[in-house]
């Protein structure tokens, strides 16, 4: 199942998994990335809900940005390699 999801989201993951050389990875980096992604998803859902409820559609753009950051963070944290997690943290 994980491999089929990795193939499905390969266009997103290939950006972070490319590169050569040493990198510094800790398991806590993956856990923190997953938590930060979840927080961004909650922020996006709250922002989108408030924007739609108040009929001020100017809040849709920040909600979309928060949603994309949350999705990419949770994808890399759950499906990405150790190199991808280290690359998000800029640990090379």
C-alpha cells in the first residue's frame, strides 16, 4: 500500500528525495514534521471555514496556502525517505 501511494505522490516526493551526499536525519524530525503538517491542516480548515462562513472570500488564498503546506508536510513525513525529511529541515 505504501509503495502504491509513493508512486501516486512521486511528483511531490521527488523534489525532496533528490540529491546526493551526506545528510543528518533524526527520527524526531519526522515526528515534528508530521505534527507541524497536522497543525497547518487544522489552520487551513479553520481559515477556510471562517472565510466561507463570513462570506469574505479573501481568506481563501491563505487557506489554500496553509492547506498545501500541510499536505506536503504530512506526505513527506508519512511517505518520504529519510533524505526527504532531512532536506525539508535543510540538514545536509
